[in-house]
């Protein structure tokens, strides 16, 4: 009888210890996470302000016009508003919590309006009860694309793996993967060159010029490698980011490689599908 009572007492003690230490528990720093934040749901297992304690996080979206065409998002950390954004034209928000292996947690906030155009997509960190932007996915698409989308597919270590789908004026919708890594307090791309994913794009690597196009020797150079005449076909293999500009690597039927800079106007290739 004494043995049974001792066992019961031991089990109860273990349960109480688990409850005490489990409440407000923060995931280990080595863990990573890519968690979708749902509206009006409270999350309490993440330390987003870096004080070593789990915080309460909640997101709300509300309509701010009678016709429901305008809306607002609010993000609360420990019951304080840390982020607020108002947008017109039927806005939709997608929010995620991104946790790196170093323990830092970022808010991935994407807002879309009608027809997915005019996207705003940024990473934020919580500092002094406010969300501070630390990376802007939109940077390369304001000038050279009608729209774009960036999906965070995976978090590995201190790296975020993204699937990018921009609609450039030169090419129309294309797709490639881009990784960004957090180092020395900043997010940086791990590469400047990205290979197109034709299977995901459901098209062949065949691009027919609809006008005469100057093809340069190097990305960023103005020196011509050759001129692509109207009706001629090239392969478009890679996208290059250099000095805040975008370039497309092409190869003609003679195997000669060159580069076409991104443009602010339409009308380059027959196969380009670009929204007006």
C-alpha cells in the first residue's frame, strides 16, 4: 500500500513540474518554424521580442468602410498594437511567424489587393513594441514588373527558402527559387543568379523576339554581344540581380550567351504573358 502511494505521489510531482515549466515555454533556439498566423487566434509559445519569455501574439483584420472595400490589419504582442496597416480595394493579408535556428523570430506580412496587384511583402522584427521592417521582397519588382509573389517554402537553419513568381514586362510570368540568409544582423541573398523553373512555369524554353533587341556581353554592360532580330528565337536560362537592377541571360541558336536588361515597358517576346 505504501509502495502504491509512493508511486502516485511521484507521478503527481512529475506532472506538476511539467505544468510549471511548460507554461510560457519557449521553443529551443535550434528549432525553426514557418507558422501561419490566423486571425483572432492567440499564439503564446514564441518569444518575438527577444527577452527570453514567451509572448502572446494575435492578429485582427477589420473592414473600415461600409462597402467593405477598405480594410485594416492589427497585430498585437502582449496586448499592445505593434503593427497596423490600412489598404483600399478589398485587401487580403497573409501573415506568418518565421523562426530561425539562432532563435530570432520574424513576422512575414504580405498584403494583396484586388486581382493580386500592388502587393506589399516584407519581413519584420519586433523591437520596442513595434514591428520594424528588416527585408523588403518588393525591392526589385516596382520598376520592372506588373506584379509578383514570393512564397516562403521552407526555413532551414538561418536561411529562408523562397519561391519567386514575378511578372516582368520583358518576360511575363516566370518562376525561380531564391534563398535569403540572416547574417550579421541582416538578411542577404545567398546568390545573385537564379535558374528558371520551366516545369513549374508549364512552358518550353523558347522565346521569340517581337522586335529588334540589343543583347549585351555582360549583365550591367552596354557593349553589345549581338542583336536579336524580330522573329529569332533564344533560350532564357537565368535571372541576374546586380546593383539593384535585373537582367535576363539568353542564348541564341549558335550557343552565344548574352544579357537583356529588365525594362519598364512591354513588348519583347511573343511568349511573354503580361497583364495590362
